[in-house]
C-alpha cells in the first residue's frame, strides 16, 4: 500500500507544478484617446489667367502675370519654393452656335488659367501677414482658387472659392499622440485589474487602432484625399479607439 501513497504524492506535486506554469489569461482593454493642436501651415490658393487670339499669346500673357506675382511675393518675404502650380487649364472662347449646327465653330480666342498654392507657416502672430499676402495677390489680378460645393463643409448647396485653408504639417504625429494617450489609459486600467488578481506587473503585447475621428488632416503637397480641408484656424482634434492586450507577469 505504501507505493500508492508515493504515487499519489508524485501526482500532487506534478499537478501543482503544471498549475503554476499555466499562464494567466491576457487582459484586453478597449479605451479612447484624444489629441489636438492648431494648424501650423496656411495655404493660399489663387488663379492667374489671360486671354489671347492664339494659345501661344494667352500662354505668354499668363507667364507675364506669373512672373509679376512671384516678384511681388518675393518682396514680402515669400520665396518661389513656397509657390507651387496645381492646375493648368485651356478654355476655348467659343461664339454662339448657329441654330441647328452640330459642328463647333472656330474659337474666337483662348483663355488659360493656372492655379497655384502658397504654403506659409502660421501662428497667431502671423495671421495678419497671411491676409496681407492674400490681398496682394488679389491686387495683382489673381482670383481665389477652384470653386468647391458649399455642402461639403456647410449646410446648403451653394459654392464658394477655396482661397485659404489651414493644415497640420505632421498629422501622423497628432494621431500617434492620441494613440499613446489611449494606451496609457488602457495600461492604468489593466494594472488595476491585475492588482485585484494579486499580480504586480502587466506587459503590453498588442495594440489595435480601431477608429480615427476625424481623419488626420493632410500634409501640404499631398493629395487632399488624406483628410479634410480646414477653412478656419482652430484646433484640429483627433480621437482614436484602441484595443490593447496586456500579459500578466
């Protein structure tokens, strides 16, 4: 019978060892984080245009207007590297079609439009200088940029000119700041849960970012699909929802 006691003793020791090696289930926490900052770049959109009997004449005139604008901007501290052409468009000037005609008549002339953007650093103290640059461009004959549907950003179907917008130059950093805030909150909650289980330490093993609201604002020189455009100099807010998984040590 003695060997029965020995066997049961070994089984008890083995069971205790196996139980001690079984890891605790991970702690999964869903939480949110938020970050905000003021835009640090202003973008002025403007259009130069000219007309001529031929395309060459129209192009020559619009190039003169371009050089005049660049020279004037340089006198107020704007370098040519800050000015980028975004759009080039040729518009034939057509006479009215005769009744019943299906063939377009010869153009009376041509109109060439060139749209530009000027990227400027912005902060509260520089708002006046940005407006002065916009006024200067209008005095030179420039017009605000492309028309966009008012319903995109407002509450009706009118159209407005895209003249001035504000952007964050590093939107990824803003999103990362919100994610780090969410992770810090999740870690605090996980630590509290681990303490209730008699454990002292938690270790982050996985993070999943579920949502980002609103979409991060686009960087200058990148397609606008990256984010919304901001027509007011106001804080840009980014909110994220994350799922963080922690191991218990």
